[in-house]
């Protein structure tokens, strides 16, 4: 089909914009497995690894011109000149990694543009997908862009890292640089936070996949919750831990106040949610403040999201069974 014919199809049919889904993370987090399962679930036939694009770019740009490109992501810092200008080892590792990734990013963007031109959905995964370096805004009018960075606690990361190193038969070389890969992990998370990119805690494949789908196939509703502070842990377990949902926004209609108090929280990670509960339970002043806030509001308008309408209905049903929902 010629470009003119494709353009005609786009303008004469009511077709959605193609999906462009980016999944980045440090090595050993599990992004390749998640990306493959996601492509299968969404029936997306185009799945690209940024490592393949790096290999192509290496064939075009010689080592003498781009030594960082011809290094690995975790030891590209060795090619940096004037290393003394960096205040810490972490900054040096991050700078070398960004330099390495910056050679691959233009190829990633060309692939995205080609997929959009051909009106194809695509999943791209790889360590080179660095928030802030890759310009996704240029594609927002033409595609549904979803960018995720996967995270993991250090112990789980190391376990997966060792397993992956053994599988690809580069155990010795890879394991010597776990510290550097962990620095890259933290750097990617910082960049994701700075650029409003979704961070997904990599748990089991099923749970991680459902969290990603809850963003892509986002289904949300707002309900009125009447639970106590002591019951908050149970509410969070139902929404996030048991059903992989997300607490997106809470609105407190406070007695005696003209304007409601609104808080955008966007909590979808069970680990973060449990840390919040632990802080509340261990800090008496925080718990008292929240209890006072609850007393001033008859209920809390709570926006919850999940991967499907069926999942939302299940969450509401479970909350109803516990008596946490105000039914008027």
C-alpha cells in the first residue's frame, strides 16, 4: 500500500491511533519477559529490543568516534574524559550510561516514526529507553504513547540479575558490574520521576502485566469510602495488593470549609502503600492528623483505577462486603 493509500484509510475510517509502548529498566529486572507478555496480550506483532538497534548503530558509527556506544551500558563511564568533574561515582556511572544510550535514542525514535507512518502498534523494550533523553512528545498527536520504567528492590534485582547472567552465559562479566547496574536502576527511576513516566514495581509477571494494563486500558470510577484509619490497610490491600488497582485521587469534603481538600496520590505499588501504612501506624502524630481529617469529612471521594471494568466492579464489591462504601 502506498503512503497516499494509507493516508486515505486513516482519514476515511474511524481508527484509533496506534499504540507505542516503551518499557525500560536496568539489566536483570525482567523487562524482556514483561514486554513479550504484553505484546502477546495486546496482540501486537512488532516487538523491538533496543539492543538490536544498538548493534545496527554500532555498525554505522565506529568505536573511534563513539567509544561509549561500543561499551556496555554499565561500563561506558570508562570512556568519559575528565572524570574528575563528577562529584561521585554514581554521577560518573549515570553520565557514561546516558552517553551510551544517547547514540541509540535517535534509532528508537526513527522506529517509532516508521510504526506510526505504517499505522502499526509497537512495543519497544531496553535499557536505552531513558526518560528525558527520548522525546515522546513529538509523537503524542499521532500515537497513544505509553512509557514505563520497571523497578525492583535490590535483593530481588540481584536474584534476577544472577539468573539472567547465567542464562546468557556472561555470568562473570555481568556479575562484576551489579553495583553499576544498580546505580543505573536508581538513575532511571529518578529520570522517570522527573519526567512523569510511570514506574512499575516488577513483581510476578502477572501482577506487573496487570499494573501496566491498568494504565493502558485504564478504567476508573469514584466511590465514597467511610472506612476508619485503622481499616485503611484493609482498603489498600483490597484495591492494590489483591486486585492490582490504583488509588488515584482522594477528595475530602471538610465540614466548615468552602473548598474540598483534593490530593492526587497515584499509588499503585503495594510496597509503597505498605510503607505508608507502616509510617502511619508508627508515627502517632501522623495517625492523629489523619483521624482528625476523617472526622471532619463524612466520607472520602476516592478515585480508583484498574485494568478493566470487571476488575473495578470486583474491587467495589469487596469494599461493599466490608462495609467501607457509602451507598446513598
